[in-house]
């Protein structure tokens, strides 16, 4: 007699009966429910990632005359509405110009001067943001950040903030370095 790989006769009936016995049925239903519950949120889009800032390195060179061991980078950062940038600093001098939107900027240590206008045409000083202060940097305004300036920023508006950055970093340094300050700093 050839076997088809399926149980036959009494053995098959006993196996089926064991699967549907009440003591096995409840755990089986619970396990199926848990498995389905873990799949449903992603199926309906509930597990969507929160928006984050997106940095694009537009151009860079490690052959910077007069600044050996440094990399010059031109970047664009887009900060969606509601996004908070962590407390950080940069391992080199950075010039940041707001191209669109309004950036809420908090200085934890150091200070920045907010300017408006073309840098080669006597730009206007708009305000200074000192340690412990928060200010808004509007489209067309720019700042210079030094490595000792520890800061954070957020987009509290309803449109994306677009920032253009020119950074002179130590070779191999990341675009920004997270900083953890003690509470109350």
C-alpha cells in the first residue's frame, strides 16, 4: 500500500480530536489573537515612524588650503514641523542660514549672534541668544556656531524649516555631536 503522507483511519481522528479539545482550544485562540494583534497595527499604519530632520551633504572637500586636517561641508537640513533636534555641538565652526520657516533655537552654553542680510554687505545684527535663552531664527537670518556653543533647536511651526550649513569640521568628525548636560544646565 502506498502512503500519501496523510494519517489515515483512527490515528487521524485521534489527532484531530486532540486539537479541538477545550483545554487546547483556549490557549490556541489566545496565541492566535496575540499574533494577530501584533500584526494589525503595522497593517493599518499605526507604527509609522515619527518625522525626523533630514540632512543632505551637498558638497564637501578634505583638501582645504590653510586648514589641514579639516573637511569643509555644505549641507541642507530639512526639519519637519514638530521635530526637536537634540542638544549638541559641532567639532568645528559652522555657519547656518535659515532658507525657509522659523527655527526655535536654544543655547545651553556659549552664545550666538543672529544676523540678517548678505554677509559681504554689512549685515544687520538682529539679536544675541545667550546661554539659557531661546530665540526664533527666521528665514533670511543666519548665525555662526563655534565648537564651544552647545545648543538645541526645534520646528514649532506648521511648515518645514530649511537650513543651509557651511561647516569646517575636523576630518572624520560627524556633522553634529550629541551632548548630555546635567539637569538644570
